[in-house]
């Protein structure tokens, strides 16, 4: 993914814009700045500002704000970024390195939307087959109501679209904070158990809970 120079200026906003930070915000900013560098701390501060500014928006507006913010980061495969075939970065690790793969984009969007008050029942992390790219991919699905068609938040196509408009994606399985589904159609799919069956998901949640950070092979944010 090429750098969007104009949008990347957002990461410098904390140096010129003041907004209220709570104790957890400051803890995250300071820890990331110490671990990844000052610019990484500014990216986290800008993320916290996006969250604060989006708190009173409609759910549709929250989707747009979160999707736009995270899609500014670089796409880099796990093996090149972390030296591992598959690694699910926490939002702080994603922002710290300014790069990640499709799982990292989706995970950061999912947890930010949850923080903004969107019910977990309305959100899914969806593994799909990206047909044109001939590779597996992850997106976030948002269901406005229990029976409605979801819209997808994606880093390949930055425009939020209904699932039926994304014929380039073939759903495989999906999950959220508590459940796992096998996808037999472009709807909800068949319940297959708890998301705790996913080892990478469990590891991610543990690292988030302890605010444990790992360093990438290369920091793309300077």
C-alpha cells in the first residue's frame, strides 16, 4: 500500500492540537513513544483524538471515521514486518510500527468500533478469499440490524460497501468477541462454537490485556 502523504499529516496533529486525555490514553501514548519512538506516540495520540471526536457520531459516521483513519497505514506482510508467517498485532503494535497486514487493519478497526460503543453483535471479523488477488484476506463486517446485510470495512477497497457489492471476496469464516461462524453465504453463516477456539485470537487478547508490545523488523513510521 502506498503512503497517502496528505492523510499521514494527521499523525502530526497532537503537536499542534490539544484535547483531553485520560489516564489510560497517556499510559498508552507514553509506552508506545518509549518503545517505538516519538512519532509512534503521536500516532497513538491522534488515534485517541479520533476516538474522542467520534464519540457522539452516528454508527455510520463512526465506521467512516475509523475506516479512514486506519487505512492510512502501510500494508506489509507479517513475514517482512514481524519475521513470522502469521502474527496478529494489537492496535498499539500496529500504530507503533505504522504498518501491518489485513488482520492488523481489521483488528484495530474492530476494537476501536467496540470502544466507540458499537455492540459486538453488530460486528464480525471475517476471513475471506480475495479472488482477484488469489489470497486469504480479512475485513470487518457491520450488521446494522440482526437481519440486515452487512457492510464491509476493508483496506484493499477503502470505500465501505454492502457485502453483495464485493463479489471479489468469498467469505470463509467469521468471529467476534465470543462466537465463531462458518460462512456458507454472504450473510451470517452457521454457528461453529466460541471464538476462543482461535489460538491467534487468544494470544492477541492476552497481549492487549497486559499491554505487551513487540518490535517489528522495521518501523515504517520513522
